[in-house]
C-alpha cells in the first residue's frame, strides 16, 4: 500500500502512511510556493503512535532531497498518542504558515499505517 494524497479545497488528507511524503514529490503543483498551513491534525491508529512532520525547503525538488535533510530539518509537528482516539491538532494561526513539509516515515511509529491519517488545513 502506498500513501494516498487527496486535496479538496483547503483540506489535504494523507492516508496509508507507509512511505516517505513531501510537498514536491506528492504535490508538485505546490513545489515552488509551498503550503500555507493553518493546522495539522493527526488521527492515530493505536496506542503509542508517533507522528513527526519536518520543514523542508523551497530548494528541495524531490522527496529524496527532503529526506536527505532529515537529521537537520526542524520538526513542525511531533506527537505521541495515548490511544487510537487521541487525535492531535497543531494550529499555525488564521493566516497560516508557509512551509514545504515532509515525512520521513522511518521517524514514525504506527500500529496500522492503513488506519492512520493526517489532515492539513490550508489558509
């Protein structure tokens, strides 16, 4: 199973979280402008799920390019959930924050990649 990315209006949903993900690799239309993020919501699949999203750079043009910076890239979202119902949200303000987020799936711990999902609200 591979990640499924859906963009509808101001909402971006990523499901099947079993592979690396990045703005240029999975949303090439936003590679130059980045995403103007209002909030990030993580829906865990079980107890102990860990989700980490890091900030990429506009100069990274591929997922591999973003993942190469994983050791030095700042974390913009980092949560550990206590149950599968322990939904976590981070708000970035009404105007949003411009970013080129990426996921290095090796940073994540999921009970079930198929059941976990991430939602990003855009400004």
